[in-house]
C-alpha cells in the first residue's frame, strides 16, 4: 500500500465486520486492518459517538495501535485502523468554490482498495 510499511498481513473490512474487538484480536495475531465502522459497535469511543461534526471536520481517538476516526463529508464516516494515524491529505480535487478537498488518509486508502470514489 502506498505510504504504508510493507510488513505482515492486512485486512480491509466494511462496517458489517469492523469492530474494535476484532481489530484488537488481529493486532495480537500480527495482522493490520482498516475499514469503515458503525459508531454503535461495542468499544467505540463515546467521544466519537457524541461528536456532531460539520462538513470537513474530523475527530479521532487512539488506543495503542488502534485508531478510531470520524469525518464528515456528505455524511459522517467512521473508520477503524491499526495502520493509520489521524492525518489529513489534500486531494487533487476541488469543491465548487475552488478550494482543495482534504480527506483523512485512511479514507483515501480505503477508497483505493475497496473500489470507491476518491
């Protein structure tokens, strides 16, 4: 994966499978993972569950190697990752006003590998 260390195994999940307990188990088995997550899952940080983000805003929490992030684009998107931090990357696209669009790195990586739009 671009910009990521090339060691071990990686799993990319959608929100049906993603939960903190699974990712903690994968860490123990030396497997990294990232994917979308439902905020109602057990173990998700309450600060993210309560967050009312405006478009473009991001909030994240880390617990050891596990990072949970919420970002508001057209709607709120939440993800878990054992590979990423909360860094934001400026994309090559612009909005209607000509401003560069920025997204969390984990969102860009997820879209790249899951066939979503960038």
